């Protein structure tokens, strides 16, 4: 359970509005499960979250990587139900620092030379144990050779957020695809 244990770097992300599409067109989102609504054993209302582990999780939380379209990288994350805190859109969001800082990634097909728009919503875990005035979310877009196409970070102020009012912020970046396969990482 989450109660009584402080966790480092608590940035949460929801991709309820996460899209990756050709810029300037009405083409469909190419991100699969951008709002984290589907997968095996989605979290239920109680306790309100499920910890998913990546391949390098030293705590060994079971190696679960079953959110449709996404894989967990580095340590673990929490897949959060709206009974725990407000989602940006839909029923689910992510806390990218489960018990230890983690992340998620997804690889999509892209067209070399095309301009894409990546958009996603961010907030900060409002647990009072996290006293920092702001948190940072690293965002990477890489080609199949792991060359960085985009490397940015978002500084998210703590503000007056609560579990009932997460004050989600939409962040948008554009990039030109350099490969036919592109990986998005948070």
C-alpha cells in the first residue's frame, strides 16, 4: 500500500489527451491507448492503483508490463484509477514514480521527413510527503537507432493541486521524424 511510505520524484502523467499525429492535418492519433484505459488487470477502485514494473526494477514487483501499447522502463510506475486521484481524461492516469522513479515508452510507425505533434497532459503527485515546489518530467523521442529526435523536460509547479483537482496541464511538442519507427518516452 502507498500509505506511510515516502517515494522519491513523484511526477504523474496522464495521456488522456496524448496524441501523436501529422502536424497540420486531421489524421488520427497514432499513439495506442493514449489514455491508459486498456490492458490486462486494469486497476480497480480499491486500492485505486496497480504497480507495474519494468525490466530493471530492483524491488521485483512482478515484472508486469501489461498496459496495451505501452511498456514500463526502469523500475516501476503506478497505474492510477480515478478513485485514487482525478484523471485528465477517462478513468486512468500514471504516476511515473511508483515506489522508485520509472517511465513508459511506446514505438510507433512514422514517415521520414513528416512533422508530428506530440501532446500530453501532466500534473504532480499531490501527496503532502512530496514537498518540492516543482517536479520535472523528461520527454524523449528517439529513432530506431536510439538517436534523439526530441529531448525536452517539463517543469511542473506543485501549485494548489489536490487529488480531486489535479490541475492537469497540456504540453505540446513538434518534431520531424527521422526514421520509420519512432519511440516516445516519458
